[in-house]
């Protein structure tokens, strides 16, 4: 087993764990962290694919690596924004989770079909 295969397996495991966390966890902070784990796995997998292409004799294309670096920066900024929004939600409501939607008034009539 070569190092590229190990890195590819770690990337696939990170993607799987991130998807699992996104589906199962109802807490916003855990979903943010699961989404970050999913993104990190995707970046790792893309880096492995780019490296294997260069190792196969196709020549190293720096555009793929530049896109991965750009994606990491964008993911970091998105994490900062979502964390700030989550903190603001916690400050306003005193709860770390989103409130359940209540169906009242005109919305209830639309749901019932009246």
C-alpha cells in the first residue's frame, strides 16, 4: 500500500464521516464541523487524484493545486461566517439549536388545503 492510496482512503473516510455527521446530527455546530470534515476529505481526495495524474506521467498541472488552495481558503471563510451566525443565534435566543417551526394562522390553512 503506497502513501497515495493511504491518503485516498483517509480522504474517503473523512467524506463518509462528514456525510454521516451532516445527516445524523441536529445541532448546528456539529453540522458545521461535519461540513468542514466533508470538505477536507474532498480536498484531500482531489489532491491525491492530481498527484496520481502527475505520477502517471501526465505532467503536473498546478491549476488543480491552486484550486484546492483556493477552496480551502473559501471553506475557512464560510466556516467563520457560519460560526459567527451560530454565535449570534445563541446570543439572541439563548439556545444552541434552531427552534421548531410553528404552523399557525394562514400557514395552517395553506397546509390543510383550505
